[in-house]
C-alpha cells in the first residue's frame, strides 16, 4: 500500500517529471504527497577567497546566490502545488535551508512509503557548484534505508512495461518484494530477467520468482540472458521497450559499490529510463 509519497523538488526538467509521476501515483493510490526543497545556505555562501577591500561585493554575491536559489525553489513549489491542486491530490511542502539533502530526506522517509527523485539531477536550483550529486545522493539514501525509490528521467513516461533484473540475492529478492507489495503501477506488463548461463540453477531461480509473482496475482514473462548485467540490462530494456527498470543490489564492494552494487551504479549512471530502486 502507498499512502504517503516523498517528492524531491529541484529546479530542472527532472523535477517536472518527478511531479507528474508523483501526482499520477497519488491519484492511483489515493495517497498524499510531501514536496521537499533542500538548499544549504552555508554552502551557497561559500565563494572562495575574497580579495582585500572586496568584502562588500563578496557579501552581495553571497546574498545573491541565496536569493536566486530561494526564487528557483519558490517557482518549483508553485508548480508542485498547482499540479496537486488541479489533480485533487492532498499535499504539503517542506523547505529546508540548513541540512544536507540526504540526511533530511532520510529523516522524512520514516513516515513515507515511497520517494520520487530525479535520476540525474536533484535539488539543483541553478546556482553553480551547489547542486547535490545525484548518484551520491541515491547512494546515501539507500544506505540510510530510504526505499523504494523511483528515480525518474528528464522526459515524461507512461509505465506500461516494467523490466525486473533478478539475481537471486537477498537484496534483489527484497526489491522484487517491494515492487509487488507497493504495486505502484497496477496492471503493468512485467518481465523478469537474470543474467548468465541458461542452466538449471538460473532456470530454477526464475521459476521461483515467477511463482512468487503469481502468488501476488501477477503473471510475468521470464528469461535467462547470456550476457553481463552491466551490458545486457540496458540493451534488454531498449529491446523490450521497457518504461521502468526494477533493480536492487546484487553484491557489495568498496565505496558506492558497497551499497549500490556495480550493476546498479552502472545503470544509474547510464540509464535514460525510470528506475525502481529497492533493497
């Protein structure tokens, strides 16, 4: 069940898609939305070394950077509120100026069922050097337990086909479970793929996944693809014309790969399709 959705509001085209996606989900599930803007005014006021005698100009620049960010945030808030009002969706807005984006969203996620965020741009209000790195932000959100996350592209999409990458790991199984239990797009055509040799082990893996989907009333296609997931997943998503890719971590290693996994990290960096991320 989806009752409350968290929406990251930045100043780019990714946010416009996030708003449209979140509003559609809220209408589908009779959920309420919480739109969030986050800017760190301390970071905005950092402009580097100031030459002697240029203190007044430096202060003017600091104030201008903050003012521009606030203006951009107000514009996107207005767009969010208008979209919600026109759709008859219950909504609220939170504006944070002192915290880091990841930390703030992690706190808010405790009382939200789903987060919608731009895939390659988040909390970017047009001031150079102040936007959150979207890949690092996703990494920190998943590390902090924010799941599931729908990361949207910068072009509108209609979720008619969902491609699920399944490795059999506990993390991958949790993602499948999140997707089925939350059921963000009821009736979406679903296909499960695993990567490697077409042998008994992988066929059994898919058979179990298909049976689990059936227990949730979902009929799915399934296939073993003889390719690496890094290369094969995006190719298969394009070939099958998927609208959403569903995936979770399959293994752990250093830095961002510790949480996101190499495959997830590669897809986040290279996908132009919406992602449903869970773990």
